[in-house]
C-alpha cells in the first residue's frame, strides 16, 4: 500500500492558469514549509470547491454550530471576497426550496436557501446598503445618446 503524507495546511500558493485556460495548478503549503503541487482541469474546480464546502459543513455540524449562525455584525469582513459576475435565485425542481446561484469565473455555485434565510438576507441588504442604491430612480439613458439632461 502507498503511504499518504500528511500536510498541515498553512496556505495555498503559486496559482497558475494554463495558457489555453483549460488547466489550473497551485501549491498546498504546509506549516512545516513542505509543498505539494496540485494540477487539474478547469472543470474539476467546481467539484473541488463543493468537496471543500462539504467538509466545512461537516466540521460545523460536528462542533454543533453553523458559521455564521445568523446575519448581524457583518460589517467587519476579515476574508477576501470572491468576485461574482452574476447572482440569481431559482426554485429547486420538485420542491419549494430556493436555490441561490452565483456565477464565478465561468462556472456556477448553487446554495439552497430557506425562506427565513432569504428574508434575513433581504433585511441585511437593506441595513448594509445606502437607500440610494436600493431605490429605483427615474434616471433613464437613451440609446440614441440623447438623454433627459440634454433636453432644455
């Protein structure tokens, strides 16, 4: 049998993308400085991320808590946010559950959300964002490059 070396994770490092964009690679660096190179196809990233999220959920369940337990005091973000190109909601087929979908870097991550979670998210958005961003204005731009500001 092959023995598996354990690496106590310190960081991920040296991320690279293949010239044609189909492959990616990065290093897993241990606390002792040892490193392991990981290379995979771009399409393998989504299952990898799903696997890591599943591990996080299992760890939270074993600790008997959900992280974070609820919205609130979310104004001090200590993590690096992941940029998304689109966000949407869908209804899961065959059930009343909602699915929050975030498109990132050409693939979609989907999360089931309850109505209570969605309501809490709505309240948090209203609390965190200025009203000017939430209120629809009558400011219209016309495609013919003439707008209401030009008419006098």
